[in-house]
C-alpha cells in the first residue's frame, strides 16, 4: 500500500491510497486507488477505509495509475459538491 502526497483542490484536501489487490500473484500485481476528501488538512494522517472510497472500482498495473485515477475521481466529486452548492 502506498499513500499519495496529498493536495488541496478548491478548498478541500485530497488524499489518495493505492492498494495491491493481488499481492501474491506470480505474474503481476494489480492496484486499486481510493481517495478521501476533507476540509481538514489534518485528514492527511488518517487512514482511508476501503469501503468508503470515492470513485468506481478499477484496477491498474501501477501504483501511479491507481493514485491518478483516485485523484481524478476526488476532483470530480468536489466539482459536483461545488455545483450542488450553486444550485441550492
């Protein structure tokens, strides 16, 4: 498992995690990415519960790809929150 560096986007803090989904494979290891979104920068030090991640389930050949996918899903989620706030 690897943790992304974390970043801020439109006032929210995004944290990503890449986890191996088949760590004992003799052929190749695949990774899934998950993200958390918080307005509290201290959330960078909290674990992401796999069942509460943002984005659809997909697997990738590298940890980097898993992190990037999770980051894009988090940005899309935040953009949706901002859109909802304008509509209300």
